[in-house]
C-alpha cells in the first residue's frame, strides 16, 4: 500500500488525523517500514478497537494466525513493560 492508501484506510476506521500523521511519520523515519507491534501500539493509542485493528491488518494482507500472534506479542510486550517496574511491598505486624 502507498501512503495515500494507508491514510485513506486509517481514516475509514476513524483514526484521528493527528494519529495518522504520527503513524505515517514513524513509517517515513524507518524508511517506510514499521514493526507490526509498533503499528498496533500506535493505532490502539489512537482509540481503535482490536476488532478494527484486526480488520486493518487483514487489509494489509495478514492472515488471522499472524494477526493473533502479533496481538499475543504485543500483549506480552506490554506485560514485560509493566513487570519491569520496581514495586515495593511492605508487611506490617
């Protein structure tokens, strides 16, 4: 897909213009390539539901197995970010 097609597709899924520009700028900085995990993260932050993100990925040519694996990797990455934080636990007597 070219830049115009991606922009049109994201617009059809009600992704705000500001977020579309962020996604396209990120792709441009990476020589027009983007990791699917990064893409999912940016689109989810824009408020797009997972069902709609799945539809977007299908339109990009991904099959359902790869889409599920991508969401699993995305969820795992989010968990790793959360568990990487330091928590303090204290027990009172």
